[in-house]
């Protein structure tokens, strides 16, 4: 007889505890191969296709599109076999099990620890309703720390809640439902006019949009930031770029030149490539520059990270920026490519604006903003001329340095923009 194996939502890494089902790639009754993607999920960091480590026939799916599941919740069941009962465990961990949990995540040791075990249960499209809640001394069936925090902030006892997840698992929806039940009835409101105001469109702060909201709010709450800015004559920089591109080879982008200028500036002012350890009350200066850059996509703002940017030349930076930008547009960035940045470059000039006061990408210490490069009147060599001018702005964490350091960094960046030959000293 075929053996039914249960595949659970795997650990997606980077501290992620939940994911939303965006699109099922298989249906009940479909035959799947080992490591075939079966569902597309969205985490707070990226869109990910989840491959199934089993090969067989899909017998059940758990969760509709739009459902949010915690790590460890069942995704689907697969009938594999036929196998003998005494060989079920061995076969589940050999021929029908690839050993992969999620392509690109985890280590072999972690993968072994997370392997799904054989469950000879009858598959069902919808899990059975959990029993009534009973106060017990044992652990509360909660996986997500976000759910625990939400309950704690609203004074809810998780032991008194009945979970709607698999095996009574308490989900965020259960806590939110309890919050509405326990909330006092609102006082009646008398409208100012006979006609009631129309309800506005409500957009859930979840997925990437929610993660961005949380990070920006935390940045504003924790970081005492300050901003300085300067106008720079980018005429020579644009001429240097045109000459480089005319020489043949890969095209050099303005963003790649600015990225190279940033790494040179951080080498001179390492205070801005740091983070603050609040618990230890220490500033941690980081030895490597992992350069994040803001990229606007259909799914919202993302910040891919160029690893070891300080070791790359302009061509290498340009190639990596182009690769990550394409991945951002197609929604194929992994969580690892969206985390670990130490400094961020934000070219908002592509939106046709001159200036902005960037919000620091927590837990980093600074962000350089770049406006559009446009012809403007400028005093050049003592005479009024039309030059290509750009506004540069630096937002920095005032705990890691004072205005003199921040101003020195920004002035060096502006000098490199105005006189690209300055960079020759650092090449």
C-alpha cells in the first residue's frame, strides 16, 4: 500500500517564522517529482518557491491562497510507494526524500534535523477541529514569537485560547479574534451629518509592505538621526562615464560609479559602516562593506545587498547591481540577498526628484541619498555656466559620529562626483 507522508512548511531561514500562501503550483491528484516546487509563498523578505522533498501523488493541501501559515504547519501530503510497513521510515529518508528542505537555505546538518517524518494518517483536505481549550501546565501550542508578543501586548492568556491551526496550533488570527471579543464596546458616535462617511480601502500591512513598515518605524523610534546635504557638479562624472562606455565592454551605470564612490568614502570614514549594540552600549564598526541599494518593484520597496562591495571595482559592482536589480523585478530575491547590509545607497533621482531625507535602514548607521542629475546654472571657474548638478544627502546615526565626520564623508563623496580623478588615489 502507498505510504502517506506529510510535508510541512520548512524553516525559511533569517529568523522568519511565518509565510503567506501566494499560489499553489500543484493540485490534489497531481504527480510530483522530488524537489519539484509545489507552492509559492511570501515572507516578510521575499517571494519563495517551496520544493517538496517527496516524490508521489498529492493527496491533500492545507491552506488556501492568501492563508498565513507558521513554520512547521502542514503544507500538503504525498502518497509514495508502494512500500512495506517495516520499510516506511527508511524509504521516507532515502529514495522518496531528497534531503532538501528549501533550495538555497540551511545546511546539511540543519536539513537532517528538519526532515519530515512518516505519518501513516488518512489525509484530509481540512484539518479536524481542535478540542475545546483546557488550561494546562504544559507548553502552549504557539510557534510564532509574533503571536506571543501580540497576545502579551493585549493582556491575553494564550492558555485560554483555542487554536484553529493544525493540532490546535494558535495562529495570529486566533489572537486577533480574541482581541475583538475582549475589547470593550465602543461608545456610540453621532455622525456630524445625516449621511455616514464611506468606508475607505483597507490594505493589510503584511509581507514586504509590513516588513518595511516595521523596519522604518523601528528606525525612527530607536535611531537619533540627522541629515546633511550638498549640491555637487556632476558634469565630469557624467563625462567620465561616457568615455568609459565609449571604450567598449560592459556599460557602466551611474549607480555603479556612486557605489564605488561610497566604498571609497567608507574606507576613509569607517564610523559610518557600523551599528549600535544597545544591550552592550557599544558601537560596532564592521570590517566588511555590504552595500544595500534601494530598488522599487511592483511588490514594494526592497533593498538588495551587494556582498563585500569594498573588494569590487566598478565593473564588478555594475554586474552585481544589475543581477540583483533583475532578481528584484522578477521577485526571485532570496531572504539572504535582502539582509546583512551595512550601508545603503538610495538613488531616488530616478523618480524625478532633487532631494529627500532618507530614513536609515535599521540597524545600519547611515544612508546616502542621490537626487536627479539635471542641467542647472552653476559658477564654474569664476563664470556662470550650465552644468550637470546633483543634490547629495546623508542621513546618519548621531550616536556613531558627530557632524564633522558626517560632513567629511559627504564632502569626500561630493569631491569624487565633481572630480572623479580623486578616486584614482584609492584604486
